[in-house]
C-alpha cells in the first residue's frame, strides 16, 4: 500500500496495514521492523506526534481488526481482559467491579470520556507507564503477550522490568491481561484503593498515581499487602519495603509515620517542569498513609 497524503498538505501519512489476527500482525511487524508501529485507539500516540516527542512512523499496523481480544470474560480461575477492550467498557464491566475495583477507579481518571471510548487497555499498558499499571501491579496481574507462536504469560512486574530494561521484543503484542478471581478469606475486609494526582482536577496527565490492596481481618491484622506507585512517564513500581511495614502486622497508628518514610525511600521517581522529585515522593507518601487511615477508620478501627 502506498503512502496516503492529506489534501492540501505535503506531509505523508503512514502506510496502514490491517491484519485480521495476532500472527498476521506479528509477521508484519517482523518484516517491517522499526519503521512500523502497532496501533489500536492511538490516543497516546497522537498526543506524542502532535507534541513532536515521538516521530511519525512510516507504517502503522492497526490491531483493531484482530479478533478474540476485545472483551472481558470471567474464566474459572481468573478474569480475562482483552487488550483491545476500550477503557470505557472497563469502567462499566460488572466482572471487573467484583474482582478488581481499583482498576475501574484507575480507568475513571484516565483522560476524558470521549477519549476513553477510543483508548484501549492494551494501549495504556504497552506504553510502559500508563496510569492503569499501578492498579494492575497491586492485583498481581499477568500479561499475555503474543510472540509469534503462542501466548507468553508473565507477571506484570516481570513484563515491566523487561519493557523498561529494553529486553522486551518490539514484535511482541500485548494480547490479554489476567487477574486472579480467587476468593478472599472469611472474616476479613478488603482495602482496594487507587488515587491519582494531576496538574489540574480532572482529565489531565498524572503527576503521581498510587494503588493499595490489603486484607484486614477482625483483629486488625493486615495481610496480602500490595502497594504500587507511578505517574507521568515514570516507571510504575511495587513498593516492597513499604509493604513489609504493614504485612502481617496489627494496624496501629504508630505504623503510619514508618509507612510514610518507607514510601519516600521506596518510590523511585523524577523531577519534571511541573513537580519536583521530592514533591512526588511526599505526595505518594501522604496518599498511601491517608488511604490506610481512612480504611481502618471506616471499618471501625480507631
């Protein structure tokens, strides 16, 4: 297919390929190499092209016609989320609400409603810094990527490490996200929180995002603690030292300053024109401590 041109413009559009399945898309990318990019909703890429931070590629491989990865399905042991699922559908899905409500909270904070109708789950993940990633981290989600022969299932932590360390193959396609749907222990409540701080109140790029999950039993003992943070174009990460402050401990307010200091030490972030590294660390610490305090207060644990 030859390059298309805008009427009245000297700028060429990329050649567009529209594969019908994952293998066809993978073969195209393998043949075209670095001159081609996968695209689905394209909302992030268009923003980057308009800002001039990412060059326009010569070819685009449009994944929207690929079958089998557009829905959210309840499997026997896990929830399956297709990578082409629009973010707007994630927000409304009853299975996701039951299994991972913090992910729905994350989706609500991403862009404006019209953008969420186009933007896909896979697109937000494939960037390596999408706002939904901290929410996936706290649920120990798995990412299924297609690499030419079969799906490769990896914990999202491992996938992110490979993505940021340059070890992930450029031809791999994010196809599916899996979240365990195993039940929680009896006589316990579940803390599941996602919070975002942006430059303005709504529909803006994030400065800091945090996610927390934990089981709190009737004796106020915390277990299965997962804490994650990210924001902007920084690397989403689990805060394992912060988790250790709470894991298998009975909640007491004396833990809060220890948790705050652990978050500040744990969270690797960066300064940008809108906020300093120190501000982002303190914001993450304050968000995580305040959400834990509110959760215990509302559960009658004073």
